[in-house]
């Protein structure tokens, strides 16, 4: 068998790749596989290569001569490492039957590559070794069990197409998840985050706004919707300078319309999404809401109720340590809502659950005192107003003599924040819901925070190295799908018996190394891989693996 130089023409460009012919036991004859993708002739020429075809043909000739000469084996330029941890995600993708729908895009687009292969392989690569698209192409994709048959330029073009159509792709995955596993929308969890880009100028999509990391760089916002099973069912991206509050309404409306959901759903979100417009939206749609609310922003009458000791019940651990106290009330509360161009005050009956956590109070007081000390230090050094940052809320700036501003500590603001440290208020339309059910439902929001953490940490969604709006959206679509597949694996397949870190440790670390006639499993033993091996009846803990065993693992069907 030999190597040969393959030339593929696409949209007035010629793409080069070195292919290797080999004997296939499955086909019982000669087959071909990609040995190395080289890029386009035009790009290589622009980079200074005089004759790319002749240059790489010489490399092919050298490979064939070396293969023919035989002799003592030398180290290879191709890594023998093979990533195998993505096989559960591949199995879920196949159960979702996504391919047949992605393939329909071929009817209206002249793709010279397999769009489903591109999408799925990028998701798998992001899960096993997240890195830039360039490194993914050269260092990760070749080390998946089945090398990918597309060029780097095709990767970027395909990612841009997926990004331009990301809402359709998200809708498709939600519909197929519903068909295969079911989705429960009686309660939906929503939150937003943003991702910063280390660029100087805004471009209409990457815009400067309030950053979750307190960065000054342009950002992009991302809203994520989870169903009652804590599996993603919706995503929305928006420019970083836009408010996140309308995104909840857009994503929930879109989900219910696309999937013909007519039942009642309770919208669960934190205080950042709590506004009269979102509450009015929930009521108008026949849905419910459960939001948190800042205690220190309440009217004085309600603050008095917060600080009253009467009515509290306590929750303690097995050793008798106080975890939190809580009390609730049902009443009518005013909301100012824009109606027909005018602000109108309406009274809504809702239940309010107040909690006080000693550990949260200690944490908040520490943060407040730290900011107070910073403010005092800056005040003594006569720092500028912009230098105070968040600690500026604990100082007062007044005009002094000669137009020079004077700075003094705002003790009233400090005392107010210390007084309400540890308190949290939940407001809900569900007046019949038990206090503990309200508490546990709201605290499931940590799962959506965990989903963002997965994107930002486990999947290295930031910093993003792509530049165009469609490619950026394609990048985050890949991250979204990876989170979705991990959540399905965690909650539906493994029944929430394992943590997210257990799963991602396996995805990234289950690898084999190709020897002459067999494969060596280099994965470190863990209880998780042992349990998975027993559950799936697969040889995941074997030290030596045959190609047949590897194929049985990769082709495992849930």
C-alpha cells in the first residue's frame, strides 16, 4: 500500500491532503484514509511556497520510498495517541438521530465535505481536548479514532455556516432530545453569562458591557435555558451591550412555539432577571415565576418584616448546626408595568420566602469589610473616583471649595449592607407551593451556573480565537452541544450518580496508544471507569485492546 497526494477543488480553491491506501478487512479490499491535511494551494502560495503541489508530491515520494525500504522503524511524525473518551457522546448523538437532519442542509448548499462529520467531530474534540480551532485541526482531530476528511479552511467555513444557523441547530437538538429522552418544562431554569474577547475595538456583536469577570474588553452575552431535568433546551446569543432581561422572554417564547408546548411552566431565575416586564410576561403567558429579589432594595415596610425575628423556622444538619432560617408570607405587592405606552401600577398576589444563612452572612460581611477597607485606603490617598470601582458605593463624593471634590465614608450605606447580609428573598406566583419546595427549586439554579462553568472551564470556551460573528456563534454552538450531551449522559444515562468532574475526567483521559498489532490503554484506573465498564459491558479497564475491541467501544449503542 502507498501514499498519494489528493487534490480537491472547492469554490475556486484547490485543497491538498496526503492520503494513505491500506487493506480494509471490512471492505475486503483497498481503502483510503487521510494521513495529513495540508490546506489550500492558494493559502500556501500566499504564505511564500513557490509550488505547493511539487513540494508535497516530493514528501509523498519520500514517504513511499521509506515505506518500500523498510529497515529499522523510526519515530513517527504522527502521534500514536488516540482519544477514545468521547464514545458515550457519539452514542448519544447517534441515538438522537441528528445526522439525517443535518444532511438535509446539503440540498441547498454545495458542501464539499460532510457537515455532520464536521459538527460531531468538533464537539468530540472540544470534549476531549479543548483548544483553538487551529490546534484542534492539527493536534486533536487527527487523534480521534476516525480521522476527519476536511481541510482547515473547510472547518472554518462549516463552523461559520453552523453559527449562522445556530438557532435552527439548537431547535433540532431540543426536538430530538425530547423524542429520545423527553423534556419536562413544568419548571424551566434560565440565566445569562457573558464571554470577553481580548480585542480593542467593538464590532457590533462583541460590545462593551457589564462583564461577569469585571473585564473592560468587549463581550458577547449568552442566555441558557434548562428544563426541569436540568438538561439544556435553549440558547440565545446577543451583543454584549444589550440587557439580559428581555432574553428570558425571547428564549422561553421561542422554545414553547417551536415545540408546541402549551402547558404551564414556572420560570426560575436569579435577581438579575427579576423585573416587572418578565413577571408580566410570565403571567400573560399563563405561566408562573420564581425569582430572587435584593432585600436591601425593598420598601421600608417590607424591610421591617425582614428584620422581625417572629415567624422563622430553622433547618439544621445532623449535628445540630444551623444551616438556615426561613419564613414566608402571601400578600399583594405592587409592580410598575408599561401598558399602552404608559406606566401602570398593578398589584399581584405572590408568595415571598425569606431565608437567612449564617454562612452566607459571614461571607457577605467579609466581602463588605474588605471593600470598606479598600475605600478607606483610597480616600486617604485622595484617589480618583474611577479608582474606587465597586467599593465606591461606600463613599460619598461632594463638591468642595475651589471645585475640588471631597470624599468621605458613607457609613449609612455600610451599616445597611451589614444589616442585611445573609438574607435572601424569593418571590413566586406559586402561592400554594410549600416553602421547602420553593427553596429547593430555586437552588437548582446552581446547575445552570455549573453549565456555564463547564463551558468556561472544562470546555475552554474562552478566550475564543475566532473573529467573525457567525464563526463565534458556531464556536459557542459546539460548546452548547457538548454541554447538552454531557448533561444527557449525566442525568438520563447515568441517572445523576456521578459528578460533572467525574465525567469530564473520563472524557479527557480515556486514551489508548497504538502499538504494532494492538493498542495499549494508558488511562489511570478509577471507580468511575470501572463502574462504566460494568454498566456498558465494555473492556474499558483492559490494558491491551484489539482493534475489534476498540471498534466495539466506539460503536457502542445506548
